[in-house]
């Protein structure tokens, strides 16, 4: 069973289009009190401008406005495929039956009379939002069941065992959706094991859908190279990249990839990266951390991907962390930022200990939740024993 | 519109208006960039002066624009990247495929 928690009931943003400043302010304040974010706009054209840069969860519009009235505004919204699916409600003092019918025929969810007491208006809007949310949850659940039935997994259920190494991994999809991160391990024999981590650019279902195309190519390329006893990671990644560049169905889809090969006989870790974040390596001898950066470009970017290969000689106690950008994207004041050094600092205190990954899970990863997660987050953590 | 554009000496200077370059405006950015190229731009200098955060969906659109331009000999330069955005692009080697400059002026100087 793929574990996808349900998406959260996040703060909903409502766009209120109302030319009467006083009434607009009253409703705005009532909605804010009810826990919504509310953006007030005093005209249809102004609201359309706003909608070109911001997508609210619900639009409430007056009917009687100078210039563009509510129906014309609604028609303009319906004409624009980027915004025509945003739930829409009329809030107006015009309650003539034929007008109400005309409004509802324009796919408005409700036609609320302005004379209705404010608490009742808020309660009606609450119900509309709740029922939309329930419908959304139902659809997501059905998709999850379908994905589960197809047995398509982009994250394995357990880590492989390899003599001399301990391998851990962790993954959390953005807001509980399956996304574009993927992890897999290919254990060749008692000596070699491949591990890889990738991130299809994009979010949610769209990215998730393409993970399987990428995963198939990566798995196949690795298998062919194993058959040929060719373990040059840069060449493997170059082959994968070529396949992806040639595949028209994957045109314009890009992915990062960190590919490593663990050699239990020599204790070496071979590494080639494609547009991935630098790995974090911990050396027990000097108790220092160092980042390991590859030169390769994202898979699917250019046919010549500039892939290099590196060999990391790991001594007992040495550790290596490989992760995706969901780990470094964090909320910052009212915005967001990508902060690689921040993540390094976060895990630094727990490196070099006997149960490092347990500690990282307990003190860093468990703190990643819907309030602060901005993208799929995944990590593979390797310890040399 | 997510881009405000002006043409200076045959170069399209485009400024991303959004503070967050993300999933919600990535497709629009891609479409506007491709429209600029279809309309004959040979060099687009994209300013990130307003952008605090760029997510992978938007990066994807940026690369799609680059890939559209490459076979048509259309260049895309990036300017005015804030430190966090610049760091991210460097970390994932985007600096190898885009020319990055401090600002529009510096980008224009390389042309003369």
C-alpha cells in the first residue's frame, strides 16, 4: 500500500469582487474572522488582472457593478481555461428569479442574497468550501486506490542489505500527494548495489505520472550495464539521458538524478549526478563534513549532459547523505527560500553518531509537515560499517 | 502577464513580476517566453529582480524555454538573481546552460 496522507485543510483564499467599499469591508472582515484569507477587489477588470497572477480557492462576486457587471465578469472568467474552474458564488441584492437562474446557469455554485445576515452568508460559504474539499478528498482517494491497484511505486518499501554498508531512506510527498521524487535500489550481487534518487521537476500528479517513464529507463540502463559488466556510472547516466532526450513523450520533462554504486569489497562509493544537489559526506577521521558536487546537467536538458564520475573512499563510520530539493526549500517570513546550508546545519549535529539516521529522523525529518514542506522531500543516507 | 517586457537595441528585456516563481505561474511564464521567441526575439534577458523563491516547476519552464530557443539560435540570459536563487541555480548547474549577469546593463555590455 502506498502511504499517502490526506492533504491538509489549509487556509483558503477568497477573492471578493464588490464595488461597494463598505459592504466589501464588512464581508472581508467576517471572512477573516472565520479563518479565511480574503482579497478585496472593487471591479471585474481589476479582479481579472489579479487572477492572472494569483489563483484563489473561491471567487465571490457582486452582480451590479459599474462597467463590467457580475455576469460579464463571470463570462470572462469562464472564457479563461486557467481560471474557469475556480468555484464561483454570486453575492448580490438582485434576487429576481430569472436573474438568479441566469447566474446559476453560468456554473455559479450559489446565488446568495446580500440581505442575508452576515453569519448566515459566512456559514453558507463555509459549507460550499467544505463540500468542495470533501469532493477533492474523494477524488484524490480514488486516484490513490487506482495507483495502488496498478502497483506503480516510485519509492521502495525497504532498503537493501549489503555487507559493510547500512542504507537508510526517507520520503515525504508534497502535502501528501505522490509527486516527482523517486528512489530505488538495484542489488547486483553480494558485492555491488546501485542506489538512486531523482526528482522530476514539477509537483503532484503531473510529476508523479512521469516518474515511471524515468524509472523504467534508469532501471533498464542499469540492468543492461550490469549484463555487460560495465559499471561506469557516467556512461550509464549518459545513456539514460540520451534515451530521455530521444523520447518524445518525455520532451520538456526534466529530472535530477543522483546515481551511486556501493562496492562492499573495496568500501568505495561511485557517484555520478545529473542536476542534483551536492551530496553531504561526513568523514569520521577528521569529524568534518564536505559536499560532493558532480558536473552533470539535469536529465533531458541537453543531449550532451557533461556527466562526470567520482569515487568516494568510505572508511568505517563515514556517512553520506543524498537528497532532493524538497529538503532545502523552507518558508521564510511571508515567502519561501531555498537554503542548502540551512539543511546542512540542521543535520550536522547528528552526523558521526552511532544512530545518526535515527536522530536525523527524530529531530529533523519528523519536523517536516504540511506547514513547512514546499516540495517532495527525499533522502538516502549511507553509513560505512 | 507574468513578464513585463521592453525592447532595447533589438534585445528583449523581460522582468518576472512575481515574487514567487512557482507551479502557479510556471506555465504562464513558459507561454510568454515562447510567444516572445515566436514574435522574433533573438535574445531575451530575463530579470529575476523581484523573485525571492523559484521552485522546480518554474525551473522546468525556464529550461523548456531554453530548449525551444536553442535550435532557433535564440539566447536567454538571466540577470539580477537574488543570492538564494543564484545559489540554487549554481548548485544544480544551471549556470552552465544559462549566461548569468548582475543586471541588464552588464548583460547589454557583453553585446557591444
